[in-house]
C-alpha cells in the first residue's frame, strides 16, 4: 500500500520526542545551550506538527485519520487514530509543554541531570496515549509517561520530593497492575484489544462474557481514575504536585487530564448508546465520584495553607467537575466540558509556575523554610507583627505577578470575563436548554440542579481560597525583596493566560469545534468505521463469532 | 491445573496486597513484586489454559485453532514483566534515596509517634 508522506504526520508526535529525548542523552550536560536549543526546537516543531494535523483532519471527509503501522489492517496491527478530540488534547499538550519548557530553561532544568530528556519522554508518552487505538498500547504509553514522570517528580531532589515521590510511584505501580488486570479481563471476554473492534463486539456479547467484560472495564476505570485524581484515590495528588518542581507540576496538570480523556474516550466508545445491554455502564458511579471529588477538592482548597497545595486541590475540583459533567452522558454537555477542561488546564499550568515566582520574593530561603515547616508539621504563618508596614508601593514585578495571579483565579473560579466563566456558563446553559432552541434538550433532573449547585459552590469556594491566598502573599506588604524574575519565566505564564484570553475571545468557533468533537465521540460509528475499514478492499471488517478467543 | 494456578494467583495476590499496605518501604516493594507475579499469571490464564500446545503455528500443520495456545496473552505478559521489572528497579532507587535522606524506612519518611 502506498502512503503519501503527509500521512506519516500522525506518528510524528511520538517519534520526534523519542528521537530528541534519546539524542539529548548523548549530549553532555555542560553543553547547556545546545541541549536547550534541541529541546526547544523539538517542542516548537511538535506544536507545528500538531497544527498541521489539525488542518489535515479538517481536510479529510471522514473526520478521522487512521495510521496503520506497517500497513497491517486494523484489528491485527497497531493503529493510531486522530480525531478532533485527539487533536484538541495534542494541541493542549504541546502548548503547555512549550510554556513549561521555556520556563524551565531559565533555572529549573539545571536542578538535576537529564531533565530535558525526561521531559521529551513524558511528551512522547502523553502523545502516544492520546493517539493510540488499542488498549495494550495505551498501557505501554501510560507506563512510558509514568516512568518519565517518576524521574521528573524527583527532579531537584530533597526530602519533600523524595517522600512525595515514593507515594506517587507506589500508587501508580499498583494502578498499573489494576490496568493490566482490566485489560486481560476485557481480552478474555471479547478476544480483542483494539478499541474500535471492542466497540463492535460488545453489543453481541453473551451474558457470561458481558459480566467479565464489565468487571474488567470497571477495574480498568479505577486505574484511570487514580491518574485523574478522583476521590477517594486522590490523596497523593496535592502533595506530589506541590512538591514537584514548578514546570514539572505544570506538565502534571495535563497528566490528570489524560485520565479524564481516556475515560471520556473509552466510556463513550465501549458503553455508548450502541453498546446494547452494557449501554451507560457505570455512568451513575462516574457522576457520584465526580461530585465527591469536587466536594473533597473544595474542602481541601479551603484548608490549604500554601499555594502549591491550593493549586493541587484546584486540579481535583477541575477534574471532578469535568467527570461529573461528562458522566451525564449528553453530547451537548460534553462539548462545553472539554472547553472547561482546556481552559482550566491552561490556568492550572500557569498557576503552578506563577507560585514559584511569587514565593521566590517572599524569602530568599523560601524553599528551605517550606521544607522545615513541613518536616516539623508547623503550619503557622509568618509572624503577624510585619503587618504594620502598610503603604509600601508595590513594585512593577509584583504588579505583573499579581495580575497573572488574578487572571488565574478568575479562570479557575469561573468568574467573568475570562474563559473559566464561559466554560461553566456553556455547561449550565446546555444543561438547562429548553426544547425548541435548535438542539434536542437535555431533560432537567435532580442531577442537573445538583450540577448547578456543584459548579456554583465550587466556583465561590475557589474564589474565596484564592482571594485569601492572594491577599496573604501579594497584597499585605511584607519585608520582601522584589523577586528577580527573568523575562523568560514570566513570558510562558503570560502565554498560557493569553491562551485563556484567546479561548474567551474566540469562544464561539472554539465551542463549535468542541461540540463537533463531543458529538463525534458520542456517536463513534465514524471512528469505528474509519479504523476497521480495510484500506485495500474498502470493506469493513465485521465482528466474527464474538465470544472468546 | 486450574486449581493450582488459581491458588498460586490468590496466594501471591493476597500476600502482595497485605505487604503493600505495610508501613516499611521494603515490605511495599516486595508486595508490589508479588502482586506483579500474580497479575502476570492472571494475564496468562486469561488466554485459556492449555497444556503442551505451542503458541506458534507448526510448519505444515496450519488450521485447527484448538491445538494452539493463544499467543497474545503471552506477548502481553512478556511486555508486562519487562515494564514492571523496570519500574520496580526505579522504585528501589527511590526507596534507597528516601532511606538516605530521612534516615528511616517508614513509608511516610518519619516514624509514627505513639
């Protein structure tokens, strides 16, 4: 089979970081400029490739690009699948990666060895997990990105990081084992691991196999929920994220969203309307877990003393909200949920990097202080005597930092005028849409009201917590030195926030695209047909006897 | 054979979970290792148990699926073994770093105060 060169675009987001990461290993640490140039060039190229992929996807009529490795037809070979949801996630990843990389090049990449290689491997794992079309490769890419993330979580070393890293690794190793159990149960029940093939076979399963398959999917779901930080599997998340180096924490923000993405993709593919008796399996559980996560996140965000943990809990609130919204299982709601996910991920990424700049000004040994404070379990704030000196003009750096902090808070709390508000508003407007306004309306139930309460209260709580933290760290003048902020450190934060601003200004076309992505994910017939069509004969491979292998 | 395999998976899995929940880092790593053995055996059993059958086609006797073992779970197990081996080795390093930095082998990095 002849493939045009442009068709290989789909595999480049995996190959390019792999090659760059491996190449960077060969360059010695002292050639710092060279290493920085290579990783920067790779990440920029990655953004370019993803943009090209975006335009290419618009050009193809069937709305899905399938890349068959070595040309093997779908259920037998390995496939990579690009649809709108994938492209959105890839774009989000490369944008966040670019910002995080620029930020880390100033200082953090030198805090330990091989940071830049690990960073590229993390990107490879993320891109692979977004692109892959079968469950076992999903496992492999998950392990790849986790292995890279273990290294990154420990980057910079120190007691706090090692201790948090120990918990993080142990939990993820256990979750990986659950992943394997789930995958093998699904294989034994259906005889395939290709996602599209699974979607075709599930309606025809007999009762015994269906039970096994559902049990396997539930176990598999737990593995993803751990990644997404769902209550009660999320106690590790704020500690780890707060302990990680700031640019790493910014990248971790998208790793939580990977868990959400996989649940969205697999749940809709395997248990959508077409799944027969298994349709909507686990929907209520996802809704309950999402709600519980938001509640837990709200309590946590109010209780957290330092900014790192506060942002960690903001991750939980954002993940829980998205999960609760998509669990309602309506395409009109999923589109705005994706919009909310992207805007909140950008803001959380910016926030994690911003924290370090703000904290840097508070005390030259702020890191050290935080370490001792945690080690001795002492959460008391700085002595209140310093509060008297009111009236010192805030220097320009602090103004910029303060404005960035304000924007992050607005996006995370969902207040106008930034994109967080539009995301929440779009979710609620879709949830309460009345019949006769174009699309078919979602029935308004008790859950809709619950969702409304959840979104509103979590917004207010986030605002309260952020305001309190903002007043404490930025407003109340302390004996602080103006932080030495490099332009290349504040620029990526402004870049991410500009992304939020662009989402706000271009809300209409963006939301339309996301609604299209959501409705494609909700009716995966095109996806399944695209993957399973034999490229040579053009025939769709129908499921054989079903049953076991 | 089914019975032996089930008992083996159960014993390994049970001890693995118990050790995983213990407070010493060394117990945790042994627990994870035992659990991964249990999971590997479990994956193998998901391809249906067959005795004395090859997972690859013999030359000249293609045809009857009943006389072959399912090769896919075996390939999965191989990958799973490699990955869990690598990640366990990595965990071991972190375990040692934690021991060195905190001076204790408790998973929380400090002994409980009773």
